[in-house]
C-alpha cells in the first residue's frame, strides 16, 4: 500500500500541482506579497472556517457536475467543448419552467430539471448529428455551438423575460417553493442544528448554507462510476476511447455511440445549468450568469487534471473550488488580485500536460530514430594473410557483405 501511495505522489498529478503552487508563489513575490502569508490566507479562506467550507462546496458543485459530463464524453474518445452552451440552454429552458409553470413547488422543480436535461441533451445531439451526417469534427461543432446558445439565451432574457421591476437584466423571481433549499432549511430544524453543533461550525454551515444540489451531484458521481464499470455502454465507451478501430471490429457502431454519449454529456450539463438557476440563494435567471462564472471551462480543466475519472473529478473540482474561494479571501486580506486562482489553475494543467506528454514524446523519438549501421566484422587471426593477397580492385565476399573497404 505504501509503495503504491509513494508512486502516486511521485506521479504527474501531484508533481504538477506542487510545481504550480511554487510558480504561483513566484507571482506573489513579484506582486509584493509574502507567499506563505498568501497561501495561509487561501487555505484559511477556503477551509479554515465553516463559512469558507460551505462557500468552497458551493463553488465546487457546478464544476464537478459539468466535469462529470465532460469526463463521460472524454472516456469515449469524444471531446465535448460545448458544455457551456448546453448548460446555458438547460438553464434557460428549465428556468422558464421554474418561473412560469403553475403547480406545487416540488413538482415544478422536478419538471424544470427534466426540461433542462432535455434541452442540454438536444444541443449535444445536434453536435453529434453534425459529425455523423456532415462530417463536422465534434470538437469544432461543440465549440462553435456555444455561441448561438449564449446569444440566444441573452436575447430571450433581455428582451422577452426581463422583469421591469428590477434594474437587473433578469427574469421574474422564482417562487421560493420551487427553489432547491439548503440541506436543512431555515426554521426549527436549522435552529436545532445550530444549538447542537454551534452557530458557525462547519457542520452547521454546510447543512444550512449548501443546497440540495450537493446531493444531486454526489449521485451523479456515483452513477458515473457505476455506468463506467457495470454497464455495457460503459464498456463500449471505454473501448472506443482506447482503440476506436478495435471497437468497430467488435461490432460497436461508432455513430450511435457518439449520439448516446453526447446526449448523456449534454443532458448532465443542462441539469447543472438548471441547478445553478433554481438552487438557493439564486432567485432569478440572470443574463450571462453561467458564462461569467466560467464553470464550464473550469470543469474542463478539472476533467483533464482528473484524467477523466469520476472520483478524480470530484476531488479536483473541490481543489479548484478551494482555489477560487481562497483567492478571493487572499484578495480581501492581502490586496492580491483574485486572478491568481486562474494563474494557478492554468499552471496545473500546463505542467500536467508537459509531464504526461514528455515521456510519450521521448518514446516516439526513440522509436523513430534509425538504428546504427552495422560495423565491419572482426577478422579471425588467419584472415589477414588471405586478405593481403587479394587485389584491391576485386572485393572479397567479406567486404561485400559488410560494405566496408579493406
């Protein structure tokens, strides 16, 4: 067990994280901030208090959720760069249902989530159809489809759904009965939790400040692990990601596999978009909220860091959420720009890519290098006399075989 842990600690992921933190410390020195004080403020702001832990979880939930959708696609060898658009349309469709559909709050919330899943899945399927029917690379299709989704959502919220009673470019308020409340909503139960654990303890803050999206995303992580390990689709997707040619010989049709994968990945992104809209403390659909928070692209970095493993996505998402919250605390305490979080995140991925790609590059160069040409064979003790009587113009059999001159 210990040797295995040691090998992992010496692997590319931990080394990349440590090197990124070291380079981040250099940036702090350049900015005139003591790195020890900076990282102390970062850790204290993200994990040092109950509120910090709750804020870290709140930031990590959408990152982990979208990361699961990306990881399922990447495992099948499909690069889905369109989760931003899928989440935006899921939020728009599900948010519309949450705002305007009458009925009991829990039923409306459930319908909103289902609508968001369908909208995100439909947008993902469009990219898959473009590849299967027209040959458009799915990487390019998913990336470009982000833009119409983004601008269509902005147009609808700004010109069709805007609430005239507020200065925000946002929809009407979502009914409180539709919102995903905290794990323990305000009331007698929350007061009992505060008395039992203390008003500012981590347990109290998590239960009273983090909404039910935490449970939904935890189910997504467990479900992704189950799908990958225990289902036929998971086997086919893993096989396609490792060797697409062998998958075809095995009877798996790549076209339908791409459709299923993109529907699943896009549906998860759409679900997370709805959870962002209806999860407390949010009360409205706000123009550009999902785009500005950058959750989808942060989730892409998390997925790369986790090497597409669902449990790794959860851990890396929590790490990135802590960096974001901690950098904000560092900005408040030390006056350092919160953009240091983006610097550290980018450095982690760049260094990880370098650590992973360098051994493969070296191996490829060694495989491509030409072998050394064979040298002249050593002569036996009796050979010199025999060779000496040969004319220079008539090469011997030995020189013909070796290509050397005597």
